[in-house]
C-alpha cells in the first residue's frame, strides 16, 4: 500500500521532523505517516503523506488547536 493522501499544516522553527515524529508517536500511534527526508529551517509548513482518508481525517482532527 502506498501513501496516496497528504496533509500540509503550519509549523515553524528548527527540528520540525523530530518534533512531529514525537508528537505523532504520542497522539496518533496507529497512523502510518511518510515524512520528507529533510525540511529547511525557514520553511513554515510540513507536508505529511498518509495511507488512507481515515488516517488523514484522524491527523487533521488531532492537529486542531496544536501549535508546533
């Protein structure tokens, strides 16, 4: 199965990938995500790839009100 769905959300500051991985492990442990190999420090967004629409909806629901 491939990662066909994506969601882009705002995130600022350094170490975006480790911060998101930690948050995902704590808040959405059953959702498989695919992250880019690196994200520039000046970037203000992160795009996460997901396997299903249900996983995408779960991520969107959990991200409401969360600031990175």
